[in-house]
């Protein structure tokens, strides 16, 4: 059975997560410190506002994609497929990543402020989930782990 | 079902908001879902009128209402938010306060600078021993501990200094003294972009940096339109992590004497001024007074709209563009230009992000863009296609 999403959707997901990973890393004041921003063509990574806006724009795209694919899965695709534990783990990681990102967006609104400790908790967990999502993606490629399986297929693959 | 869920969610949020004191602002005479009568009926809150929090409007705005509920809802998810409530409660009544500086009265005597240094001396950094540079040399070590006496610019030991502008305007010579320190923005970029949450905006409108959380990356200084925060290397939590590879000290700037204001006092600079240059009060009141003062002296206001609005208002008989050109600027000596609201795009994108998953759900439910996502491929039996949950590139399934 084919994957329910096309390669175009998968490519969009990969591009968005790559954009988010790069612009997210650029939010830490480490790139200036370790000089990648002085590399030709990479100077834009040192512009906090630019990378911040790109991160937000990428988040908008990813949230839309999550809503779209999640809805299609719930309404249609899950009838013939079921998530494996690996798929559940990836989906939960993605949801947690989105929730912590949303919390940070909320904190950044003009009328909302959190304590340093709450903000650190949100930031660190956001970073942790991003690393976990990337690790799971690498594991998927390395181990060819399955995210879903056709319903009724109980074979151990 | 969705509407029931939405009502339940709002109900929970309001309960939490009430319990933690977040639901405090109700506009008398508000209509619709913001009215006291509506909340009373729906949630039996006996909703209390407390104070006007946002001086931009006469009461609660839809934006504040939603963000308050959102913040309260988040408290269900993040245990640390209870700390946030405690943190915020330090401000008396949560009223947004602003300061007004009548520059026509300032003689540049420096009493405010002296008072600031004296009152905040206990907060100043105390680096010990040699400060190790970073391997890349970036950011450079900034050690002001041997130059604590410097008062003609901002430093980690001098959070307020007096800038002097001399020139002529409309054929008359002028000399204007401008006490400079953090403007305490309403939407502070330093607090929004600090990756450690060390910079935060208090409910009373002040912005401050927590020296116990700051690692001195200096991003706040980069994104501040005026570059107010100043770094002192060799102090702070970074020393306990990876001092040569991570962080570089602590950023310091005016916190508008939070400890004094929290107990109903005034910032030291306001209190000490012998000429009554400065005053402090609710932002709405200060805004009105600033504009009235400007009208009376045919003068100009700075701080009301700069960077989207600040809680520091300067009123001068000379246009600020002229003052900006006349003052000495550079590191630690901020300009008087009129920066645009650098965080406005961020807010718009945040609201777009709020709508994006909803739009995605609607599009998914209506199967919009199914050509993009791919029409449901015919089931050809297990094993007929190579892409069986492993082959695609890993989008959310």
C-alpha cells in the first residue's frame, strides 16, 4: 500500500523543518560566536530579526501542514492504516514541538510575560523536541523504521 | 461537539485565570463576550472590575482578552507558569506605569545619575579573578569593573547617564540635557528574543534582566533599537556551565528600581531630581500629560510611538531629530532616532500561526488541495508498492 501523502507534501515538510531547524539554531547567539555568519552567503544567519521572522513563517507553514495532514489522517487514511509505535512517537514529538513553539509565541505577544524559569522551560523543551524529531528522522532512514502499517497486516517487518 | 469543547476550554481558562489573578480587567459597559453580565451568566464568576491595564485602550481589548485566556490556559501545560504569576504579582496592582521627563527643566546636575548608582550599587556585578576569553574572541571580554567611575555613558555600573545636545533651533541656541536609560518598551524586543527568558517585561511596564538567568549572549543588545543592555564578563551563571564556549557574562540595564516600585516607591532617579524633571504614573495619564506639556511649550514628545510605544516619555522644546543629530552617540550612548515597531511583524505572524492549524484542518476536512497532497491512491494490496510506510521522506502521517 502506498504512503497516503505525496512526495510533494513530504518535500514541503522536509523543507519547512530544515528552515525551522536552521532559523531556530540562529536564534541562539552562537553563530556569531563560532563564525559561520562570516562565511560568504551565510551572513543573513546573523540577522536575528530576519531569522526570527523566517522561523515564524516556517512555523505557520508547518502548523498548516500538520493540521491538513492530521485531519486527512483522522478522516480518511487511518481507516486503512494504523500508526506503529514509531509513528506515534514521531507524531507526539511533532505535537510537543508545536505546542512549546506556540507557548513561546504566546509569551512573545506584547501583553504576555512569563518568568525566566517558565521561559527557559519552554525554550529548553522546544529545543529538546526539535533534536528528538531530527534524531527520529535519522533513525527512520538508518533503520528503515515504519511509521504506519496497513490495517490487518500483523507481519513483523 | 466542537462548540462544546470550545466553551469548556474557555470555561477552564477563565477558572484558572481567576484563580491565578490573570482575569482582572473588565471594561464597564463592555458588550458581547467581554461584558461582565455575560461572564457572570456563563461562568458565574461574579466578575470583578479591577483596573485598566492597557493604557492604549480604555479597557480590555479583544487581543488582551484572548492572550490572557491563552496565558491562563498555558498554565495548565507548563508548571513554571505558576512562577510567572508570582513573578508578575510583584508589581502593585499590575498597573502599567510610565515616566515623563520634561527636558526643559533638566539642568544636567547629575543627581539622578548619582542616586541611581547609589541605590542600585548592590545589584552591580563583582567579577573575581581573570576573565577567560572565548576561543573565537567573539564576543570580546567586556570588563567594566576597573572603570566603575565612568558616568558619561551606559555601563554595567552606570545604568543612567545624561546626554547633552547643543545647537540652534529656529535661530536660537539651545542646550538640552537628556537623562538616558532603558525606555521600557511596551513590546520589548530584548524580552521577546532573549533565548533564556532572562529579559522580561513586568506587568507594571518595566523591562528587566534577571542576572541569575542571563548568560550574557548579548542578543538583547543587538535587537534593542537603542542598544541599552551592557555586558559585564566574568559574572553570572555561564561560569558554571561552559565559560569558554557558552555565554559571556551578564547584561545589565535600568530595571526602573523594581524593588522600590514594588513597595509603592519611586525609582531613585525620579525621587532624587531636585528640579522635578521626572514624574511617574499610570501610562494613560502620563501620555495625556506628556502631550499636554508638549502643546503648552510647543514642544515634541519622544517615546509614545517609538518602537511601537514605550513607557518613557521625553518632552522637549526642540525636535528630537535635531537633538539626535546634536548628541554624541556610539556604544553606550544611544541615539534619539525614531525606530519603527520592530516586533510588529512578529505579532502579525503569531496570529497567522494561530490560524494556520485551523486553516489546515478546514482544508483537510474539505480535502482542498488534494491534488497537492495526492488523491487517495487505490489500495493495490500490501507489498504492491515499495512505499509502505518506510519509503517516503517522513512527513507527519
